[in-house]
């Protein structure tokens, strides 16, 4: 465990996958995130995202809802089905402001929701928060595993 981590501020060159069928939207997000030190990857469809995510294993995914073919909800569900990928935070991004879309994004596994048009500071804050949570969750899991190993050793020693 490293105590000098800078949580989600791009200093560790966090990998972010942007999934949007509109290249201009990807470009806007890229121009917002790259100066902050994030390593950006892009996919223009849910199908392409599924292929990329298993090879890349990004630290975070920004996922548009409305795309031809596989929409963002289905894409999210497919990613979350894979145990080795389900801890990746997914932030939905959409022009849809209806509550049922927002609720559906959380129900299918999304961690957050951003409404287009994006506001740069909001996007950066939400990404930083999700990456902080991911790091803290990973550290917690690691500490639980260490504690379980230590307890097992203690049990073995007490039997002797």
C-alpha cells in the first residue's frame, strides 16, 4: 500500500476509456482530460468498447447512453458481468436529463452521471472522486486479504 498516491488527479497516468459515437464529443473530453495527465483511449461503439476494455482494463470509463447498436446501458451491463472488470467505475454521459435514464444508469452498474453539454470542472471533479473511491476500495480489499491471512496464521499457531 502506498501512502503517497495522488488520488485520481492524473499523476499516476490513469487510463480513461471514452465511449461515444460522436467523435466531437470524444475530442472535447480528450481536450479536457489530457492536460490533467490522464491517458485517454476511445471507442465509438459499445461493441468496440467491450473489445478494448478487456485488453486495456482502464481505470475509469466515460460512457455515452445513446449509441447505434449496443447502447450504453447494455455496454455497461456486459462490462459489469465480467468479474475482472466489474470494479471499473463507469460514468454515464448523456444529454438525457430524465430521472428514469439517470436511475437506469445506476441500476445497470454506473457510478455517476454527467449531463451534456459538459462543464469542465464538473467532469474533472467527478472523475477524481470516482478514481479516489476505486483506489480506496482496492486498498480496503488488500487490507482485508492481509488481515484474513494474519488471522489464519494466528489460528494455526494457536492449534500448536
